[in-house]
C-alpha cells in the first residue's frame, strides 16, 4: 500500500527523470566494466519504481524489500522515527 506522499513523489517528473538518468548511468557503467551479474536491491521500496527503472536499463535481477507499514506514515501519526 502506498502512502500519500508516495503519490506525490511518483507524479514528480523531475525527480523520476533524475533517478532514471542516475540509474541508467550506474547500470551502464557496471555492465561495461564487469562481467558479473548485476543484482539491484532496493530496501524500503514501497512503490517499486526504482527497481523497475533498473530492470528497464538492463539489471539482470531486481528485488525490493518494503516494510509492512510506511515509516513516514508512522512518523506522521506518532511523531517518532522507527
């Protein structure tokens, strides 16, 4: 489940374009200088947008690990960071 702020992030085309360019450059660089399989792990991924970008640019394997509850939503509710 996505938190409200994640919808704003996904609609932020400038941010996503910057992530897209950075991930493309990193994957391209790694593929150019290494023959090892490229595995991307996105920790804290709720939307899964960054692993999808990595897969689109040629990562061999991608995975995302998200917590059951969004840390930001917990913070907004309790005022505490977990």
